[in-house]
C-alpha cells in the first residue's frame, strides 16, 4: 500500500513538472503569435491578449502528453467546456441568438411531446393495460356500440377472454343531500371491475345480482364521496336518492380511479336500472364492451375466435346481425385516443420542422463564426491538434449552446404547456394527464444532444479542413470563405426554404379548411339562440309533457324572447341517435333495413331555429300520443327514399316506441336538411317526431332571443326555480358557442400549425437575411471594384438580390414537391378542400417569395452604399 502511495505522489510531481514545462513552451508560442500581430500596428498588450485567446489553454502538445486514459479525456473535455464558455461570453450576440433559437425549437418540441406522451404513450391507469381490448361490431363507426344479447353471447361463447364487461353513460340527479347535483355516471355490468382488475377502497365489488332488473346499486368515486358526503365512513350500505329512486351504496372507489379513462364519471351504477326492452332486443345497440385477454392469448387468436362467434350469430339472427359478420378488436387505449393520433403526430412533425430550420440557421452562423476564427484554428493545428481534436473542441461549444438552449426550452415548455392545454379541445382525451415527467425530460435532453450534432458537426468538419499556411502567412489578410463553404451555405438556405414552404403549405390548408368550415351552412340559424338542459328525474310527481308546455309558454311570454321550443338531441351536442325504419310497400333483405338519425321536437321548433318548411304542415298541439302518429322528414330523406315521388301521406315505421309495437307514421311535412351532428358533417337523411308522441327522452330547450342570448340566462333560471326548485339546470349556452365547439378540433389544428409555421417562416427569413448580410460583407471588395468600374446601384441591387433568391427559388421548388407528397397525410383533416389545393399553394409561394425578397433587400440595399474609393484606398 505504501509503495502505491509513493508512486502516486511521484506521478503527481511528474505531472506538475510536465505542466510547468508545457506552460513555458506555451508562453513562447503566445509571444511568437503576439509579435506577428504587432507587425500590423497592434499594441503589445492587445496582441498578447488576442494571442492568448486564440491559442487558449488546450493545444496539440498537451493532447499528445495526455493522449491516453480517462483522466486525460475528462480533463480535456473540462478544458474544452471552460474554453467554450469563454468564447460564448466573448460573443454575446451570437450566443443569445443561438440560445433563443434553440429555446424556441426545443421548447416547442418538448411541449408538444408532453401532450403526445400524456395522450398517446401513457398506459391506461389499470392493471396490465396491454391486455384490455375494446370489442365492437364491425359496420358501425369508430367506437360503434352493441346490444345486450350480443354481449351475453360473446361472454358465454368466447375462449380467449377472462371476461367481457359492458357499459354506457347516463346523467343522474342526486337529491336529499343539499342542493340537487347533476352528475355524470356509467351504467356498468357486474364484471367490469374484474375485467379491469380493480377493487373498491371501501365496500364490495359489483356482483351478478346487481345486473338483475330492479336492483339499484351504486359505487361512488372518491371525489364524490369526499365532496358530497364529506368522507362519511359509514356511507357503505346506506341509501342515497338518484332520480327520485333509492340506490344502495356498495362501495367507494380509490382516489384517481376513473372509467372510462377519458370520462368524468362520478359514480358507477349496476345494470339493474336499465329497462326490459333494450335488454331483450338484439337490435337496440347502445352498449360499449371491454374485455381482458387471457394470459398467453394473442390479439390475432382473439380476433379469429370472435369472428367465428359473429358469423354464428349472423346466421342465427339475420334480422339484426346480418351486417355484423366480424368483430373489431382494438386495444382500449387506441379506442380512446385513435382519432387524436394523426393531428398530434402532424403537430409534432411541424415543430420538428421548426427546430430543423433553427438548426440550419445556427449551422450557417457557426460557419461564419468559424471562418472568422481561421487564424485561431490554424494556430491550434500548427501546434499539433489533429482534425478530430479540432472538431471535438468546436463541438463542445455547440454542445454548450444546446445544453443552455435545452434548459431554456424546458423552462419555456413548463411555462407554455398549461397555455397549450387551455386551447386543447375537449375532444382530445386524457388532456388532464399531460405534464412534464421523466420521459419528457429525457426527450428534451436527448433532443438537445441531437440538436448540437445537427447544427455543430458539419460546420466543425468544414472548419477543421483549414490550410494552416493561408491564415498565418499574412496577418493582414482578411478572412474569406472557399467556394465549397459558399455552396454549403447556399445548400442550407435551400433546405430551410424547403422546410418553411412545406410547413406553410400545411398551415395554409388547415387554416383555409377551418375558415370554410366556419362559413358552412348548417341548415338553420344558430345566431341569437340560447340553449339549456335540465333533469326532471330529480323532481317528484312531474308530468313531463305538461311541464314542458308550461315552461315553453312562460318563456314565450318573457321579454326579449321571440320563440321557444325543445329538441332531442340538441344540435352540435355530439349525440346522433339512430333507429331502423321500414317504408310501407317496400321490403328489405334481413338485416339490410335502413337506419336514419331521429329528432324529437316540440311544435314550433322549426320556426324557432330558422328552418324552412318546404311542404306540408308543422307539428301542432293536436299531435298527441292518442292522435294519428305523424312525422316530418327532411330533403335528404326525400331524395334518398322517395326520389321522384311526393312523400306526403306516405307511411314510415320507426323502431323507437313508448310501448308495444312501433306504429306506422304518416309523413305530414318536409323541411330543409340540417347538419346537427357537426359543421363538418354532410347532409344526411333525418326525420322528426313530435315530442308528445314519443316522450321518453328529455329534450333540450332552445330559445330565440332578440339580443344577446346569454343576457336571458338569469330569467331562465328564475322561471325554472319558480316551477320546481328540485330540477337541476345545466349547460346554459348559446347555439353559436356550440357551433364553434363542434369545430374545436379543426380550430386547434389550424391555430397551432399556423402558429408554428409562422415561427418557421420567421426563422427562415432571419436565416436568409443572415446569409445575405454575411455574403455582402464578404463581397465588399468585389462590389467596390464593380462600382468603381461603372456599375450602378440598381445593378448591384439586382445582382445581390438575384444571387440570394437563387437558393430561395431552389428551396421553393423542392418544398412544393415535398408539400404535394406530404400534405396528402392531412386529407382526413380537411373540409371542402383538396390536399393539393392550387390556390392555397400559389398563395403560399407568393407570400414566401415576398418575405424572402424583403430578407434579401435589406442587405442588398446596404451593398449599394459601398464607397469604392474607401475600398480601393484600403487595397
């Protein structure tokens, strides 16, 4: 041990002696470099200062002495970083621009990745979430529903799942515990928690008896238990009142539990509350289903097993299952977030493009900066530094910038992510799970390192090829770039121009699409309409039809109200109930009967919302449950089912009914078609039934006002309180806001892509301006000679702008080709506009050329101010 200590002490003294010898030799190099600088008239103090800065503390001699061992590597890196910090402090303008550019690019990427991480990448908050699959009938839309009998057959006949649970959402009114509370809940089958492998914090799971009709069992969320019941430990086993019916609380779920994962459910109710009719009829599809794979079973095996079951049921029940010959199995996470995947990935691509443009700008700045440091680099090479050593030194400075910019970017993302979430539409699920976690921070750090390589490696490689004789031969020689370096800078301008054009094309298409969507005609007038909902199930002994008649009558007598009516479902609410129809005198193959959206309205609804009655009559107060059953259809319904016929007097059977067999309804009127599911939807066949003849659903109220709809909200609340204080009033909104909300996803896409594309354009313009300014500075001598030989200012302007736009035009052409290919990915996000819309692309090209020309004009104008006499006198 003593020998090792003595050897270590000797090595330290030896190292110290070598350091002294190297320092003495270093001082000689500095003195020699300073003498060369003094030949140009520089003072000795200034010459020594610049020589020390150029040679620095890291030279090839020291590299050769400590060329092996981790100690030498770490020491070399530490010296590189220290020297890099000094160089960044020496050039504060370059450093600030670089750090700000990187902060914007890395911050934007980090913020968007945090959204993608929270929405798409985080696993669902259940045990073994990769085993959870959504089970849907093929033939329906995304997340299509199924029926009670089908789920029961799937559950009993499959061999691949540990269980299949069903569920659907519903509203509930809680009374008897202070003010009435309007709650969203899920009606679930008894095996749901077993499928999720979750258990209550207090109480018990659902059991098979909770599925029996008439059994009222409820599980409370932890938040509802804490807020409404003040964390009452004795709540389990007690009764609570929901919709004026007694429910037994069987348990309280743990904090943070939610199902479905994108739901705001506050309670879970057993399926015993569902009525008999939908439980028995295979054609009543309103359930969602979730299943858990058995251990060792693959998704492909499960798909094959379920398809066999679907084909068997289609043969057994052709009337209802003929179209459902296969099953769509989808990971539950994909079912929740699938429609949001493409817009978010496009957004990530856009911010990645912004960062690339920023890297191109920094690469150009680094090239110019390294050119000004040719003498320093030549001195290092003369002292023995190899190309690898020079590249390492220059890359360490780039890494420092990337780390500083990355840190600022993470701070920017932490500050900006809440603002980003404020504009995220409600249709994007799991937004509450977005935040900066370890994965996001790792992404930001990795991105910073990759960025350093992107903007630092090529300039460092170019600078390391310096001919050491050229800068050292003449101390007075002005630095200049080689033809290869000029071509490389031009290539970078072409690249960032192409990227900017692609991003602008995508943003232009999304903005144009959104503007078209806002101008779309929904078929009715949403302006001046106030809408609201309420739940009569919280009130005792209320006759629904009579309540609606009295409410609408009082509203119509209120000052500022032009008309009042009710409808189910409310336009732009997202609900799209459909029912099967039969047309008198026609037969359809089993399972091929058409379906159409149904609307239940009160008399006067069409006039209240500005729809046009094209033929026949409106509903009246005489259309009651005991009178002739009637319906009104729209134009699309007529064109689809009665082309070239007069629909008046025809009879149609809708499958929905209050009780007994569905009645045949006579068509008594035709109205214009409307887009009630959303502005982006096409006109589809719809039919209307008077509310008194189908009073099951509770319609929303629509009030036509003379002024601002929201100004009438207090009067509405006063009327409701005067009629029944136990009725929970909610969702008081204007129809205009509902229409705007229906385009929230399109607004989100257009807003953020447009914002980041504008940032990309700004960075591209700055990059073009920077390259042109540097080019003009390098060509000052040439411009002066040209002007001395008779060139006019206009000639210099034309030559300079033309040279700058040459690379811009090349980038524009390349960007257009890329845009024509890449924007096809966005076709599903566009409304009434093609992915290669020529008008939008032409507008993008013109706008970009104008911006690029302005970026070239300012340096070109400065070039015309060159005084040839000063230039020639210097020569």
